C-alpha cells in the first residue's frame, strides 16, 4: 500500500449506550480511533456484483490495520467532511491493511 493513498485524516466513531444520573439510557457516539484513510466509490462491476441498492453511494475505504482497535460493522467513519457507515470489513496485504465497504451518510 502506498502512503500517498492514505491522504485523509479520519475518525472512527462507535455508538455507546450510557446511563444518565436519573437512570435513563442514552446513546452517545464516541471517537475510538484516529488514522489516515483513502476512499473512493466502487466500480460499476463491484456495484452490480455486490448487489448494492441503487439509492445509496457505496464507498470503499482503505486503511492500515491497527492492532489495538477492531473496526466493527455498524461503526461510522468521518473523513474529508463526510460520514460513512461501515457495512463490511475485509483484510488485505497479509493482514496489514483493511478495506471497509461503506455507505455514505447524507
């Protein structure tokens, strides 16, 4: 993987349920990882083969694997003033990098 491909600083956000002082349960979004990523829309062939819905923008996000934190399906990625929801996680380069299939949150 070329380092120039990872040009966007990104934050990975996870939904966490917390209890307030009154005992009510609330949902809070917490940043758990900050790394550099690259992203691009998927090609037409990948779009059709993946069975993606036509009303969504499907994005492929590439990053180096971080051993201390796992990226899970359902997490959000904030990069380049855009937000993406992770739909799938794939390992590449003998486990050194990750490719995340995401949809853009509008």
